[in-house]
C-alpha cells in the first residue's frame, strides 16, 4: 500500500459521502487529486463557456485552456492531460499523476 500524501473528504454528486456511522468518508492520493482537478475546473468558470459555444474551433480552444489549467497542477505530468466531451454538459478527463499513476474523472458542468 502506498503512503498517504493527500487526504481529503470524499465528495460524490456534489456532497460529502457518509459511511454507515454517518461520518464523512476519506479519500487519498489519486482520488483526492482527481477531486481537486474537478473542483479547479468548476471554480475556474472556463467549462461553463462550453455550454453556449457552438463553434468547433472555439470549443477546441476552451478545451485547450482546460488542459492547460489541469497541467498547471504540480502533481500532474505535463502533456498527459486529455479532455473529451461526452455531452454538452459532461467532460471526461484523464491524466497521469507524478507519483500515483493515472487518474480518470468525470466533470459535470
């Protein structure tokens, strides 16, 4: 088992996940990094620009800006970020972390 470097509260569906004792569950390392990435994307406001944008060129520009935002995280290997659109309001993100392997997460705009 790897050492716990990043510990966070587990958030699913925009709310804390509680265990059977009604206490918040914890997540660590790769899952915590994935959560941090999703929160940084949502807090940046860049992803909401995709909702109204119809131009494929401008949509690609927004996705590039999102990739650069994620690559700015020191825990992510530069050049490993890939963001794809599942729908107008859902993105899939994959990237490699420096110490914990690949991370794959969904971003609901």
